[in-house]
């Protein structure tokens, strides 16, 4: 049997780290699982990349990816778990959906709201868009 592919979008927030912990528990429970850890950095405003230059734009995205993936890398290193890290630039929800389809994810495990989450909002807009746009099961971790 092929290992279950679990896609976990992370943004460096506590909620995304809790989602990753939940995904790790699933891997342990099923005694298999391939973790796909995805970080998506919003595209720069049109014209911003032209103004700041491609090199500065790349450095901007690299810095954001480091911040988003840092907690996940630390947690996985501590637990000695290997994962595939995917860095994408674009619309967050659309990029998560594209990654899930391209990697043939069996399930998506994500936080209820990310770093930009507003307290009191039941479910973040990214979580809602992913739920509405994917044919695979989605587990939302609070």
C-alpha cells in the first residue's frame, strides 16, 4: 500500500504548527504517511517587483518562506521526520489547491486561521476557499 500523502499548509503561526502536529499524529496512527509542507507567499502588488527589482523580490519571498517554514522545520527535525517542503508564490488558497492536486494529496490538514487571522472569525477565508475547492478531505485544526 502506498503511503498516504498529507498536505500541510504552514505560515509560521501557532495554528499551522498545531496542524502539523496533528498531521504527524496521523502519520503515526497509520504507520505511514508522506508529509508535504507547503508555504505560500502572496504575490507582490503589480509593478512592485518591477520597482524593487527581481533580486530584491526574490530576497523578500525567501525571507518570508524562512519565517513561515522555520517552526515546521524545527518541529520535524526534533521528531526526526522527513518532509517535502514546497514554496509557492501566488494567491494563498489557489496555490494550496494547486499543490494538493499536483502532488495528489490524499488529505489536507490546516489551521483554522493563519498568521493574518482575526480573532473571532470562526474560519479563515483561506480555510474556507480550500474546503470549497478541493475534492479531498480537509481537517481543520483549531
